[in-house]
C-alpha cells in the first residue's frame, strides 16, 4: 500500500489545478500558465517518488541536517530580539543577551546570525531579504492586533517562545565537539 502524500501538498495541488481550470477573472499569461503546469506536474511526480527539477535541493554551505530549519530558528531569534525592543521591554543590548541565553548561545553568535541574514541575497522576494521582510511583517501584525483590541505579547511570552525555539535549534545542532556550539 503506497504512502499518502502530505495533506498540505494535496491541498496545494488542488488549489493550483482549480486556478488552471478557472475561466473567470483575468486569464493567466502563457508564462504563468507554464509555471503553474510545471509546479502541478512536479507535485504529482513527488507523489510517485520522483524529485522533479523544480523541487531539487541545492547545495548549501551549511553542513548540518535540516539547514533550512536551523536557519529559520536563527531568524526567529532575531525576530524575538526585535519584538523585545519594539515593545520597549528592553534595549537592544539586553534583548540580544536575553535571546542568546534563551538559545544557549553567545551574544557574538547572534551577531553573526544577524550579519549573515542581513547580507543574504533574496532571490524569491521583491521586498528585500527575509530578515528585513520578517521584521517589517511582525511590526505590521502587532499593530493590526492592537487595532483589533488584542494585547501585545508580554515580555515573558516572547522569552518563552524564544526558549522553545532555542531548544529546537539545540536538538538540530547541538554543541560541536570543539565546544563552539554553532
């Protein structure tokens, strides 16, 4: 009995197929239609055990398992730091120290993550790199929440989420044998 594809993949495939078949609204350009068809074909191929070109992994400089997840968790560290500063719970220096402690890392390492993510070119977004976009989105979302009468996240809520993300990152990338804890 074959394994079932992940539900999210099935949902995406259904959505793309409905868009391709829809007659209402503006028709897709030939280039957009081609990209949709390649994506749909690629998702179907994944369901049959083949990794199509559109979903092939690219080589990464990071030599860890799950490098994308590690990178996301590093991005979250900087987002937590920004939330503490944006909500005026603490200044940037203290916020970086608190987040470094929550992640079990050094302040210098967080600074390295910050520099790496800020200098990372983004080929998938027209809005700049992912760090800048994420911080902007976070600020916008918090303002929207406040307008709807919801409370801003507390200092403890932000730090607790940072600790959870820090634990997850530690599991994915524990301290190295040399003790660097990258």
